[in-house]
C-alpha cells in the first residue's frame, strides 16, 4: 500500500508560482522579440521589392515587355493550333518498362490544383523580385511553347496504357483540356518542365529549392497517374535546360543589345 505524499507547504507553492511567473515573463519577451523580427523581416522584404522596381528603366521595360508579350501570344496560338491537330490523330500506345512496375495512383489534384498554385506562386515571385528580368522570362516561355508545340505535333506516340483521364476525373482539367491545353502532348512533360524552367530562372536559394521540389513532385505524379511516359519526364529536364540556354543567348545576344541604340528618352 503506497503512502500518500504530504501536501506542499505554502513556501514551496510560492516558489513554484514565482518560477512559473518568471517563465511566463521570459516567454512573453521571446514572443515580443519574434514579433519584432517578423515585422523587421517584412519591412526588409518590402524594401527589397521596392529596390528591384526602382531599378527598372520603365520606358525600355514597357516597350520590350510589350513586344515579347506579343510573341508569347503568338507562340501560344501556334501551340493550340498544333495541339488541336495532334488531338485528332489516332496514335498507338507505347511500351514503358518503368510504368509497368509502378502502381496506378490518382494524383490528379496535385497535377491540376497543385500545378496551378505552384505556377501562380512562381509568376508572383518573378513579378515581385525580378521585375527587370520579366521580359526575358516572357521571351523564354515563348520559346518553350514553340519548341513544345513542335514536339507535340511530331510525336508519333499516344497516351500510356491505363492513363488516369483528367478530362473525366478532375474538375479543373475537364474545363481546360481540349480548349487551353491538349491530351496528346506527352513528350516532353510540361508539368515537369515549367517548374524546372522557373528553377533555372530564379536566383535565390529558397525560390530555386521550392521550384525544384515542385518539378520533382510533378514528375513523380505524372508517372503514377500514367499521364506521361518516363522519357517525357527525363526529356523535360534536358530540353527545358536547352531552351533556357538558347533563350538566354537569343535575348541577351540580339534583343537586349537594341537597348544600346534606342534614344536616351526611351532608355531612361
């Protein structure tokens, strides 16, 4: 039979209360410091964004971006036209050793809403932190669409066997596929390539890490849902890297030098 412990004395209770009060005061001070650091961090972020935008030569920036956006719309028009043609063809199913050994998993929410959110996040970060490079980014995406349109149009292989159909099982993709994007667009994977393109574009470590993680996640998900062949995912990294380097050479080698011959009233 256990012996009951005697109740604490008044002195012991007062010491415990004093200890708890001291811990509470220390916690309140730590919380106050954290709030101040959060506010300071927010101010530093805003100052960084302001500095980036203050460094923009607005007339040159607007003229260049306007021209590149026209190219972007034209490249997207080409992509939709060739994609529509590709969707009309009856293409054979290919054989993929990796897909045969992977389970089929419905991860369509990641490929639709997740990809949409990741792209919005990337575009928003690019606008806020890299405004001076936005014309280059728009130009790179234009080249990306032109190259991918050619791959989609020339690809002789149809959908993988057992593909989880986005048109039937996903609310968002059911409204996009066939209108804004297409079914027979396998090589190379846009879900994998677009985040990797932003990974190459960004310079800060946290943005690059988030885009690379997003690209790898999308690559795994398109394989699990059979929305791409393995070669589509692997090719996405190689082709996207080549597109980025080609765009860099074209933009800074031919388009950006036009800045040197524009009147000073436009450059400033």
